[in-house]
């Protein structure tokens, strides 16, 4: 029997998760006292039910404190495969969602404040530590959420993870959407070579100039290896894409060449990759072949 415990922060998307699981054939039960979960599972096994999802959160009040013990019981039960799916979002996002929709929060009688959200977060910490999967819905649209659910529960692997690589120039500002920003101004600058000044990092002459630097090659090798090691952690924490931005002075030479090379390596790893050269006169999608 397959059991999924859906839990997490109020307003983060537990109802959407339960709806998705129901569409996959799970029998979904919302807000059952955790102590009754084991009894219901035993009853269901005798009736041939093979997929059940329980939604449990702080609405259960004092009953909710039993959830950690129930999770441990399920993990140690023969014939049961259980997962704990924790839905999260940032505190500012949750405050905004509740106050925009005027929804009632189980720990607040009036306006939802940051203190209310943080109190709930503290109460859920012991359950969060038991989670097999954590998903952060702060910036997710419905399609993104559904894609993340498919990846987690339908066996999709890391090649469904999106890596969005951007090049930019610091003199035009740092991309606000970046998860990781890397300054590549330590690499020798082709801008000061008269014959290269008007070219871009999409040109083979610029690429050759940038990568004749041992430091540039060593950086790409080591940074690619580092991000490869980190990506499984991002996936486990519910992230479905990673935005990595490489910046040089103007965003035309070094950052473009480095971004293209990193994108090429991740494409070879089997990830879905997009490339945006923000400060060129055009936007390139995919991996440059120039």
C-alpha cells in the first residue's frame, strides 16, 4: 500500500497537492486526527485500497502533535510504502496570500502577521524534519506546481530540472531573478583588445581568448562540478529550476562565453537548459553553436 502524508504551512498549497494526488487515484482524507490514521490504514488494507493520502496540519490542534509518532509507525510497517510531502512558502508570501484573499488562518483570529506564520513554522519543525519531499511554492504557478508533483510522484528524474543560465553586465544592474550570481570579472577582458572589442562572447575569437586563460578553464570545471553536486539538494527541497547568472563589466564578452560553456556542460549532463544573454542586442534561447 502507498501512503502519502501531505503536510506543511497553511496557504502553501496542501489542497492543490491533495487534488493532484486524487487525480492520480489516491483516496484523500483531509484533517483526520493522526491517531486514527493507523486504524484507517489497517481497515483499508482489508478492503483492497492501495493508495491513500492524508492531509494533516496545525488545524488538528492538540491532535497534530501525534503526527511524528504516526509517521514513524508507518515507516516501520510491513507492506506499506509511505512518504511525507511538506508544502512550504516564504513568510512574506504566506502573509500576502492570506491578507489578499482574507482567508482565515488556523492560528489567527484576525489579520495574519509574520509572527503568526513564524509560530506555525515553529510548530511544524519536527514534522518538516521527517519530510521525504519538500516543495517551496513561493514563486510557483499552477503548471509549475503540477510539474513538480509529477517529477516527485511519477518517477521523473533530474533531467526534468531546468537550469536557466544568464549573462549580464554589472554596469546595467544585477538580474533580480537570479538564485545564484557569479562575478567573472577575474578573467582577462577582451574588450581591451582592439580587434575583439566589437565582437561578443558568441564569437569563436572571443571564446578562444577567454579560454586561453587557465583560470577560466579551472573555474568552469570546478563550478560545474559544484553545481552538479548541489542540484539533487535543490530537487529534494522542491525546487524545479535554478537561475544562474554570470556577470562581467558590460555583459558582452566574458559572461557570454562563460554562460554558453556552462550551459553546454549542463546540457551534456541531461538537464533542460535555456540561455539568455541579457545585455546583448538579442536574446538567445538554447545553447549557442557559434
